[in-house]
């Protein structure tokens, strides 16, 4: 019985330790590896763990990239400010200069 309790506590702590990595993977982050590496090597320092969690929770996901606030029609991004269609290579609207990212 004591062994089982110890195992449950151990797994709980292990899950808590790797929470940032789990969050990053669950969110479908485009690149979860920096989060996992920082989590693994620096998670034991409280600061490293918080940094990893922030990275995992804030990482841009595939869904954000394709279905975010930027409507796309073919190879063009519609400017949210002036509705001008800009080529996807532009980072700023060619008419009003607002950020397309
Ligand atoms: Zn614009």
C-alpha cells in the first residue's frame, strides 16, 4: 500500500514537473522542442519551470497560424484595417501599413 501511495505521489510530481511540456504538446505547438528542452534541463530551478510554462502556453500553434485573425484568400492576406488584399510575403499592409501578422 505504501508503495502504491509513493508511486502515485511520484507520478503526480513527475506530471507537475513536465506540465510545461504537456501544455505545449497538448496545444499542438508548431515547435514544442524548446519548451521541452528548457523544461527538462532547467525545470528543477523554479525560474526555468515558469519560463518553460510561459513558452508552452504562449507558443504559436498551427491553428493560430492558419485560422487566426487573418482571413486568407489564396495567396493573399486581407488587411484587418482597410481590407486591402496583400501578398502573403508582406508583413505590413501596402496601403495602410498595419501589421498583417
Ligand atoms: Zn491596410
